[in-house]
C-alpha cells in the first residue's frame, strides 16, 4: 500500500518518473534515516571526535565520499547535543545530501564566495571548513530570526571569515562580484517529505509551486549577475521535481549567460541517483540514508 502524499506531488512524481521509480521515492519518504554529522576541522579532528563518540557508546561508520562525514548507529540527535564536543563546535549535525553542494564548490583560500540563502548555516560553515577558514564568504539571510541562528552557528563553528548580511539576496547591488556562489534555493522540499511516525504531508499546490519556481528563477538570475565571468556557481534544492530543478537551470542556460558544467565527483558512484533531463546534473533519490536532493553547476560566460 502506498503512503499518503499530497495529490499534486504524487501526480507530478508519476508524470516525471513513472510508476516504478515513484514507488522507490515513496519508500524513501517512509524511511527512518540514521543521524549523520560532519566533523568541523576548524574546531576538532576526526580522530578526536571518533574517540569521544566511542567513549559515549555511540557507534559510527564513515562515508566513502567525504572523510569528515559520519553516520551514527542507534543514536539520536539529542545524544550528540548532550556531548561537550557539540557545544565546542567540533561537529555539525547535517544530512548527507546537504553536504553535497559545498563539496562540489571546492572553496579555496582567498576566494570570494556568496551563500545566497544561508540559514541555518550548515553549508556556510562547511564552506568555511573546506577552505581551512580562509575563504572570504558572504552569507545572506533575509529573515532576522533565522539570521540570528546563523550567526550563532558561525560563531560556534569558528567561521570567522564569514560576513553576514540580513538581506534578501535578490536585492543585492549588481556592483557586487563573487568568484563562487552557492544558491541553495528555497523549494518545495519534495525530496525531504517524511511520512513515518504520522508526520502530516506538507501543503503543496500547483499555484504555490509556481510562486516557488518564480523565486528560484529570480535568485538564479541575480546569482548570474553577481558571479565573476568565467567562474562557477552551484544551484541546489532539496526537491526532486523537474520544474524546480532542471527547468530552472535550463532557463538560465538558454538565456545565453551561462553553460552547464557536468558534475564529475567520486560521490556520484555512491549515491542513489534519479534520472535527470539535464545530463551532467545530479538528483539524489530519497532512501534509508539520503534525502532527495538536486545539484547543478553553471559557469558564467565571459
């Protein structure tokens, strides 16, 4: 028996993926995923974190495509938060799928980077960690309450080179210029639907989706205005719907301002991938370990 999902979502999934793949996606919606986290090298070490987890009786295993990622067995997030290493910022609780975009960006010391929708800070602090704290990162968050949470996480994680702007990224002055941009766009969350333990399906209508897509397109248009010619951005969502993913990216490509950079990363051999209509993009199928997720890389034309 298929779990109950919003009618609009189910219709779109079947039209895009067909019956068989839709069943796999729905099974992913029903999964109970283990707790996953990322070691923060700005505050701690993999060896040190592993020792503290093991001392607390928490069993973990590694992730083949990211040395700093850990999957915990039979532990809750509350168990991690109760450990001193959490308050010291040695780890960041984060889903595996959300770790993908910063890895694709490969931030380098000295690069100017914009995170356009940064709260609560998982990807921002990961970008800082991957660069050894030496990238010049600007993090945008328009909601003041969420921006305060972002600031708290930046401080705890030791991301001192990050500047915070409480601003809608669509309103940034076009005189700004960044060498790399992460646009983890607001979306329907169709890759992160949870149907286990009685969680109600989230509201989803075609009109709401159209408005969401309009926001995504406006943000990507602004990203291309702010990106240095010849440099790259990553567009990502926690959606698995073509209208929020491939269609948005394709519209940007057809504008003539950017070209697709095919994703070539060892992680792709280990992820449960869904078919995409945009060769070179990446779409993760929700399963027992991963949330549904999309990512594409674009290079601005000179």
